[in-house]
C-alpha cells in the first residue's frame, strides 16, 4: 500500500484528491494547521472522514515537516496548502508571499535531506502567467504575474524546477487553471454567484453584487482535475503540465447563464466598483494537449454543463 501526504487537505482539491487516492488504496495522511480549528465538512460531504489520518503541521516550521516525513515515509506528497485567493493576496501580500514560498522551500529541503525518494507535487497556477501576449498558454509562455498570489506561485514553481534540476529529486508542477466544484469556498466567484442567486430566489438576499464581469477565465471541474495530479505522479520522470479546459468564458456570460437558469431578473446584478481588483488579467486560456497526450487525460467538458452540475448540487444542499 502506498502512503501519501496531502497538505491543504481541507481545501477543495485536497478533499477530492483524498477521495480519489483512497479509492486507489493509498494510506492518506492529511495535514491541517490546527486540530482544534479544522473544518471537516468537506470530508463528511465526500464520506471520507473516517478513512483519512489528520496530522497537525506548520509548514513554515521545517522541523515539523521532517518529523512527519520520518513518521510516515510518504511515497508521494501533494502540496496543495496555500493562501489561494488572488483577491485576498492584494490585501495580504506579505502573508501570501511568505507562506506560499517558504512552505514549498521547507518541503523541498526536507525531501532533499531526509527523504530523497519521496515524490513531490506542487500546486502551481495559471496566475503565474498573468498578462500574456499570446494564447493559448503553454509551459514555455513567458510569465508576467500581476498579483501577489501570482508572484508567490511563480517563485515556488521555479524553486521546484531548481531542486529537480540541481538535486535530481522527483518534483513536478501542476499548472492548474481555475477549477470549481461544490467544495469551493464561498469567497470564490462561481460559488458566490450560485449561492447568492439561490438566496435571491429564496428571498433572503436582494441583489447580487459583483466586481469586474468583463474578464474571461478558463474554468474546469475540480474532481476531474485532481485525477491529473495523480497521473502526473505516476510518470517515471518528473515533469510540469498545464491543466485547463482550453477555452475561456466571459464572467458576465456565466452570471447571465445562472440567472437565466433560476429565472431571475438581470436588473438584480449590481456591478460594484469597490469589488474590482487593483489589477486584473483580461483573458486567459491554456493549451492542455501535453496532458491529454502524455497522461491520457480526457477533458472536453463545456463549463456550462459543469455549471448545471454545480447549481443542482448547491440546490440539493
Ligand atoms: P483552497 O480550497 O483555498 O484550500 C487551500 C488549503 O490550504 C486549505 O486546506 C487551507 O487550510 C490551506 N491553507 C491556506 N493557508 C494556509 C496556511 N497559512 N497554513 C496552512 N494551510 C493553509 O484551495 P484549492 O482550490 O483546493 O487549491 C489547492 C491548491 O491549488 C492551492 O495551492 C491553490 O493555490 C492552487 N490552485 C488552485 C486553483 C483553483 O482554481 N482552485 C487553480 C490553480 C492553483 P484551512 O482549511 O486551514 O484554511
């Protein structure tokens, strides 16, 4: 039986990945910031709360990481813990940059010194590319991040490639574009729009307040994206992959679609300038052909079909 360590297991991707790896008969260890404050709702939702082992871990404390690695000797580590909100990174730039980089350095150094056979997956992000000249984005597209979050992920990304090339350790970056699910936290756009629309329908909210809707993003479905993380780690050699749908969708079209599905008047959509970010990527989409060819990954889902699933799931709850 293989042993896996998942940091950020309480998050959207962590929970879906834990479920997938349990189905593949892994022993799943998830790390949490604090046992006292751990939100286990997503584990209950997926029915996995009894099957995972939770360990308290401060990823900023390398001695702590070494202790866990020596205790479990994991075959694979998936590093998903991060301050993951682009919006929040503008108001918490130092915390975002510090955590998202030092945690990765600590993991890499712990693996190099104490567990060189452990494979590391790092959650990289499309936000590293930021303002791009040419699309679709490929691995070699020059990066120009425009948020503290994007900068932090880029620094971590290159620390991973540096360790891979310098010390020959197995470390790979999964460069994921936006992906959504029922388990997305409420401060992210898609979840917020669906939740607020249901609240308007139920007369518990008057209107939907949103920021800039004139931007496009490449959205996908989290349960299908975590499959690729695992597939990447089964390759003989470490490598980086872009994981995306290959198409971008205008945020305004998404809001209109959700409002139409719920028979709500578009007059209830209020664009609020105070919710605009200091800087915004206008359009972004990637090229997923490398993942499709090498990892034998099938993904041709329309985001509108995914929205249907998300709306149904949210209504059912
Ligand atoms: P998420 O739902 O926001 O989960 C983030 C996880 O990181 C949570 O378990 C959270 O723990 C943990 N975390 C945050 N700050 C921490 C800190 N200071 N110390 C320890 N743990 C901390 O994120 P996600 O959507 O699952 O994404 C997983 C990873 O992929 C993240 O690294 C994210 O940046 C990256 N990514 C996500 C997307 C996307 O569209 N979802 C796209 C590209 C890359 P708590 O429960 O304690 O808060």
